[in-house]
C-alpha cells in the first residue's frame, strides 16, 4: 500500500569516521560474543553428566539459536536426554523449551508444538510461573505462524497475565510486543502501537537488544517513522541479529519503494533482506521479499530480473503456504506480462490472482480482457482466443446470474403460490361455514314454524270440544223456551261463540 505522507530519508552513506567507529563496535561485539560461545563449548567438552552440564548446554543453545538454530538443536536435545536420565524436572522444562524454539526456527512446527506441550505439563507440576510465561509466549508464536491469530492472542495474554499476577518482570516486554504483533495482523494499528509502546520501556530497562530491534521495527510499521528503523538497524547490526535484520532490511526496501519511489535503493535493501532470510531459512518471509524484489525490478524496467524473482516468489509462496505473497506474485507477473505484450501469460496470472482474491469473474478481469486487444498488437489467433476467453467469462457470469435469478424467482413463485393457495382455502372454508350457518338457520326456522303450527292445532282442538258441548244444548234449549226474553238471551249467547 502506497502512503502519501513524506518521511525522512535514511542516509546510506556515512562519514568515514562514523563508519570506522561502527565497524570497530561491530568487531568487538562479535568478538565478545564468539568468546562466550567458545568458552561454553570448552566447558561442555568431556564434562560429566550433571546439572551443571545441562545448564551450559541450555546456555549455549540460547547463544546460538538465533544465528544458527540447526547448530543449536543438538545441544538442546542433549540437555533434554541428560535431564531425563537425571530426572531433573527443571532441566527437562528448559531443554524441552529450547528444543521447541530451535525446531520452530527451523520450520518444524509439529515437533515444536509437541516439545512445548511437554514443557508446559512439567512447568505446571513445578508451579514455575516464569517458565509458564515463556512457554505460553512461544505457544503463541507458533500459533501465529500457523495463522491461528486468536489462539495466539490467547496464549500471549496468558503469558502477560502470569507475569503480572506473580509480580514478575522478565518476559513481560515480549508478551506485550507479541500481543501488539497479533493486533497488527488483525489490522488494529492503534492497539498494536499501544502494546509496542508498553513493551519498549521494559525492553530498554532490561537492555534486551534482540527485542529492542524487533520493537523499533514494529513501531515503524505502526507509525512509518523512519527513525525507528534506523534504531532497529543499528542494534541488529551490532548483535548480528539475522532474524531482525531480515525484516528490517525488507521494511527499508518497502520504504524506499512505496514512500520515496527510489527503486534502486529498494532493491539493494531487499537483497540484504533476502540474504538474511536464506541464512535463517525463513521461506515464509522469503516469498514476500522475492515478490517485492520482482515488483521493484518491474518498476525499473528490468523485465528479466523481475520475471526471475516473481516466478521464484510464487514457487516459494506455494511451498510455504504464504497466500499473501502468492497473490502478490501473480498480480505483479500479470502487470509485467501486460506491459511486455505477453497477453496470454498476463491473462493466466490475472485469473490466478483473481481466484486467490475470491473473485474469479471480477469486473477487473473482464475490463482487462476487453482492453488487451487495443493495448497490444495481437495476432488474429490471439484475438480469437481473447474473445473466447471473454465469452467464457461472460457466459459464466450470465449462468451464475440465471441460476441465482431462477432460484430467487422459483422461491418467490412458490411463496406466492402458497399464499394464494392458503387464501383460496380460507375463502372456501369461510363460504362453507356461511352455507352451513344459513342451512342451520333455515332448519331452525322450519322447526319453529312446525312447533307454532302444532301449538295452535292442539289449542284449537282443545277449545273446540268444550265449545261444541256448550253450543249443542243451547240450540236445543232455544227451541223449548217460550219466554221471548230468555230465548233472546240464549240466542245472543249462541251468536257470540268464537270460531275455532
């Protein structure tokens, strides 16, 4: 990513007296360190197997593990075997830990995890908080290397908490620094910078040169202040810290390339980074350095060198499973071949780059394909191939769109049909209920009319019988009565009979 902010330029040329002083400092520091290593080698030669020998073997491993982990590993393994024979648990924890460190630096993560797990079990039994903190820290480093960032963060926090809870200090700077590094991997620059700055005063107080170099390098990543890189480089050169030098020189190369666009200086620094990555056998970071080198040669117009480093970066990235470097390698190669008129190769690497970015049929791919004909003098055969490739891309896009559209339409149609079917079913049910209710009401009315008719029929029958019994004798009495007034009254009573 190109930054727009300007920074101080790191001078590559020093005045003669300063250069002479720096070379003298490097010589004496290297001489003192070599004397210590030689002294330890003499002490372990023909020494009897005791705890003193184990300590010297572990100390010797610690001195040379950074510069030569392959040479250091046998000393750690020997310390572990002697600790087992002597049943010395403290030596077993430290030797397993050092063995894991060397195996990790050599890229054997599975054996490193096995040995660090063994060290963790014994350290818990012994209740050794300092050793536990170191073990948690290394477990985090291995997890981070395997891209399990949240697991790494958990281990680093355990390391810091163990140190803080037991009021220790040794290793807290490493824990803070590593927590910051995970936050950097998670693109949380503010949190990363916070933990780097927490670690810095502790590392300065402890005078831990290796960590100081790494911290200054990491602080450059979060602030892009070139002063931090200058400090990191000075410390790493004095200590011959090849591991940090690899990362510092690569950052310097990136700074010259992205910030200052000085590609010649960028190439020189990244070649130094490549040199140290070869010494450390760090293939994961080596892939990144190779891709950056190739891209800088591309900017310089040196196509052959650019192609050489980019092809190599892809091979190393595939072997080390460095997906970021693999993406960059294909991307830079595509641009290189595009500029050189190698259309087919450019399209091939562009597709691989797009695949790695989870966008196989991206708009960028279609745009590049359609523009290639006007950019390069293609033969008719190449033009035909280009059209076929573009057609394949478009057909694939259309096929995907049809599949997704058809699926959506099917789901929508199914939903509408289900809704319509339910509505029709509901209406039918309501109609049936209304009809049933109407039929029930009609039946009830008929039944009510029948009851009424029966009631009045029975009532008429009950009234007719006694009235008939009354009117019959009245008629007979009329004929027999001679009194006119009485006869008149009887006739009046007969006339007032109600019809039933």
